[in-house]
C-alpha cells in the first residue's frame, strides 16, 4: 500500500511524483468506484446489527436491482469500542474472517458476474444517542461546516471537553423546518466499536487495488428518512413516530406541515424492550411541541414482543384522555418483502424502488426530507474528513496526468523517429557521389551550375515577356460573349486598351490593367441584359467561363492578385439616324456606356518582369 503525505507538506515536484505513483500503481484513474459512496457501487454487502444474536446479511446488485441472502457474518463479539493492546488478538481474527468473506463475495458467481468493486454498508441498530451542540453552533445554519467540525473536533462542536473521540463518532442532523434563532441542529452519536473493522476493509481494498468502499450508517437515521413511505395518510395534526429497536427507541416528531422538528433516543431499561414511561413521554412531547392530538405511530424494527408495551400504554391512558396510537408492521410492506430479513433501512440501497415510492408522498416535498434524501440520512459515521480526502487527487486530475504520460511517450517516440530519420539522411548523403567530389570537381560543378542558372533566368524572363496577356482575338471575345446577337443590344463603339505602371520603384515587375469600353443602344429586352452586366458577380462568372472554354489564364478572376470591376452608365435617348434602319432604331431608346476594368498587381504571375537577366560571359 502506498504511503501518502498531504499535498500541503510537499513541494510541486513531490506532489507530481506522488500523483504519478498513484496513477501507475493503482486503478484510481480508471475506476470511478474509488470516489463513490458505498451505496453507489454496483455490488453491495449490507449488514444489519441490533445487538441480538441474529445479524442480517444481504447482497444487493445495483445493476439488476435484485437482493440475495448474503454470506454468514463472522462473529463481532471480539470487537471493542476502544482500540488497544487487549483487543488486538480478537479483533485481528474478526478482521481476517471479514477479509476472507469479502474475497468470496468478489469472486463468487453466486451473486452475479465477477465484481470489480464492493460496497460494504454496516447498518448499526444496537445503539443510538442524541447530543446537543454547543450553543454557538446549534443555532448556525451552515450545516456543512458544522458537520465537518464534528468530525475533526467534536469537543469544540459539542462544547464538551470530556467526550472521547476514540470511543464515539458524531454527525449532525439539521432541523431544516425550524426557524432561525432556535436550535437548528443536533449531534447523532455512534460508538467506534466497528471502526477498526471498517478501516481494515478499506485498507484491504487498497492493498489489492480493488475499490472496497466500507461505511457505517446509523440505522435510526435511515429509518427517519423512510417516513414518507410509512405515513401515506396524515391528518395534519402532526406525527410522533417511535422506531422500536432491541436496546433503544428513536422518536421522531413531525409538525403539521411534515417538517422534522425533533429526534430523541429513548433507552430501554431493566432488560425491557420498550422505553419506560412512554405514555408520559408522548403526552409531554406533544405539549412541548404544541401538537394537538398528534398521530402516534409505533414501528417495531426488531422481532420483539409488544405485550409489555401495550400493557404499559393501556395502564397509563386508562385515566387520561387517549391518544391516537397505532402500530406499523414493516414486514407487510411490498418493498421489504424483496429484502432478505425484511429490514426497512435497506430500502435506501435500491434507488429505483425508493425514488418511485418516496416521490409519491407529500412529505418528500418538505425541506427536511428533501435534504435527508440528498445524503444526510446515509451519513458515514466512520467516514473521512475533507482534509483526509484531499490526500488523494481527484479522478479527473489522475486521468489528466495519465493523458500527459501518453503525450510524453508520443513526443519521445516522435523525437527518436526524428533522430533516426536525420541519421539515415546523413548516412545517405555522405555516401553520394557529390559528397566524394574533389575540390577541383566541386568548383567546376559550381561554375556549371551558375551558368545553368543564368540560362534559366533568361528563359524565365522571356517566357514572362511572351506570356499571352492581351491576345487580340481573345480581347474581342469579351464583347461577343457579353452581347450575343439576340440580346436586344446594338454596339456602336468598342474600345480596348492595356497599360502598366510600377506601384513601387523598387519592384521588379510592372502591374497592369485591361480596360474595355463598350457604347451602344438597348431595346426593352436589352435593358434587362444591361442590368445583369452591371453586376460584378455576373461579370466574374462570365470571365471564368471564357477562361475555361478558351483555356486562357489571363481571364481567370479567382486569384487574389487580380481585381475585376464594372461601371455602367445609361440614359434615355433616340438612336441617331443612319446607324440602322429607322424602323428598327425607334425600338432602341436607351443608350449606355459599359466600362470593364481588369487589374493585375505586381505580385501576379502575369505581371511584366522589367529586370532583364544579367549578361554574363561563359566561364572556362
């Protein structure tokens, strides 16, 4: 198992090395189960204990939403509330037996396909206590902060220096329905008798690199969360619910709106299976909480005889006003019938079954039960503090670190490939004939190369000078294409010229432009044609067509170094006599002048090279 140090004790390089070690030697980067709660893992082992001989053991498969009877639970009698030298021998036997059972659950096909992780949930129903917080914390509404304080410094949170953090664990239960200024939360206490067991199962998972998420829950707190499933019909006068366990009873009080306003632990004395003086407790509680005729519900959570409880209640209320008291048999619930042992608290494991029934109850809409359903009811009493959790990087950070490892490997391979390619190129170069040339032969080759370069410059110069920039027959193709015979247009004058000028005196090439000026007259049909010719887009498409059909690069307008523009001037006027027959001329009443300008910059391939190649004689 990797020994970790807190990141605050390390420098940046050491933090990186520690995270790198976790990525390499654990599955935390690839398995999200390391970061889940025990009841979010696909396979779960639930153990319910109430201090009696019978211990309920169930296996729940979250993927198929099915329950199966679990393996036999090793004896827990050897565990002690305080770790010490006396307890080591007996505790180690229990821990070894539990580890063996965990191995069997993970490997056995009896509970489904081989599991890659396991959640172990201990539902503690053998003890339960409620403590007041220190006054300055009891009225505070930052419940997350107070919960963390009860974990790291319970003496401060409870305002009691006599409490023993090695013997007990505390978690808070907020009263969300109570207004500000009153007691907003209390502390729930469980002994740490099973802490060593839970902690050893976690360590066992880390040793084998298998996520074993172990936790301990207060069974009465889980039972309170399930009240919306039990109280489907309420009269609006408030409710007092007594969860009756073997050694104690947990009493929860709901106000008329359904908010949880009090929880109490009532211990069973003198080997009784119910709290003494229960009738008086119920009367006093209803008066204290200002509840008029509340409904009292007694929920037996263990298999115990109720005759003594019924007799005590009948005797107490014989001479007093009766209360509305009833029993709820959880064994008759459809959801508990699915669970081996029929324990109510285990319903929380099946999110599918719980949500469907919970959301149907009006209690689910209260602040109390909305928050309880968000994790407050299933608090891990042996869980880590936020500071302890920060020892491990998040899964996102580990995945990112793992990705950086792959990137580094690719870069190394790429670098080695580049080195290899360079070596091959060097080796192939030094074996060529040119590499072995003598100094005399190399000088002669350089002179020959210079001569060839001069010849090449001449050829390129004259090729540029003779390039087809303004061929007459292609120049005339423009008006012929733009003004077909049936266009309704008569051309009276067509002028073309090409001229160049240097935009920069240091430039070695001349930019030039070609200009077409077409004048004439248009009939009504021709006017429509003229509107098209006024569009740069239409003109560009026509030039592209001419370029493709005539295979002339000079007409291609798609280069960035070329610009094409058009100007159109029109006016109404009769065509002069003598141009055409007067009977025809009267139809051409619109005169126009069309100017097409095509510009070539000095960066264009057809720009004229004005720097002739340097004359040079032949060298011997």
